[in-house]
């Protein structure tokens, strides 16, 4: 869709995955519009759409370089860093359940 800007993956099981929206409101609107498109093609979608947000992505730049080795040493329970496999540190918080990808450049 172009408005709201969204992409849908539609599976044979009937499930749909909407990506690319900037808000929950736009995601629900895109879901209804994709259901209408599926209906126009000849399928009968359910009246009640079981909608839930499963993932939110955000980015930021802290503006200074981050020493990943020091961070993984200080927070070894939550952080993992394997520069041979991936250039970023993976920081997994338990509560709230959040995962950060932290890079030397200062980008998260």
C-alpha cells in the first residue's frame, strides 16, 4: 500500500504480517485495507481480525563511540559480542524484554 505505507506478507494459512508502518493506527488501517484487497481477489476474510503488535523497531545515535569490549565485560550476563560473527554487541534486557544492537559507532 502507498497510504498508509505498508507491506504485507500473506501466508497460505490465512495469516498476514504487516510491516513498514510508523504507528499502531496505521498498522490497523493497513490490515483492514489488505483484508479488503484479499476479499476483492475472491477470498473471504474473517469479520473479526485478530490484530496484535509483535515487534517495534527504533534507532538512535548517541553521538560518541562505544567501547563494546568494556560493555560486554561489565554486563556479561546480558551482553554478547562476537566480532568475528557480527560487528555489533547484542544486549538482551530481561525486564522489559528488549534487545539492543549496539555498534562501536554509537548507533543503537
